[in-house]
């Protein structure tokens, strides 16, 4: 059964939705969530709950469903995701293979580059992601 996604009002709602998304590994539902969530709100909505599994489902959802349609939104989400609590911890714990997935997403962003971000912006964000 497909998860129905509505805009989360607060960190608790967001956590509940992400729990359902993680449990079902539903990348399409995660993409829906990221599409309706203002990237600027991401650090607040994540609170201190960012974990490796969640981070990866974000990356995969952005790559599979959003980067082709709206690379600007992907850039914004990656930018604000890097401001979230525990971001550095999660980054440090990524495997080589998982880091490669993040790298792939950045490659797609440079191929689909648009007016919402420059290649310089992208390069400096890559450094934040230690790529």
C-alpha cells in the first residue's frame, strides 16, 4: 500500500513519516515528502534524529525521483541537510559504497546544472560532504 504523504507540521510529524518511509523503504514516498517540504525547514524537522539509513534514503530519493525534474530543489535539500544536527556524524559513518552514491548525486547535479546554483556553489557543497 502506497504511503500517503502530507506536509509535516513539526519535527514529530516528520519523524513519524520518516519512520514509515524507512520501514517500507519507500523511496517514492520519501521523494513526495521532500518535494512538499521546504528545504529551509529540514534542519528543524530533522531535529537530532538524522541517521545513516535516513540520510541514504534521502540521497536515493533525490537521485531517483527529483534530480531529473528539479535539480534546484535537490541542491537546496543537500545544502540544508548539511546544516542538520548529526550531519557530520552520519557523514563520518558512511561506507565507501554509500559515499559513492552521494558522489553520483552530485555528478547528476553538475550535469543538470541550472540557474538556481552555480558550479562553484556545487563545488563548495561537495567539500562540505567531503567528496
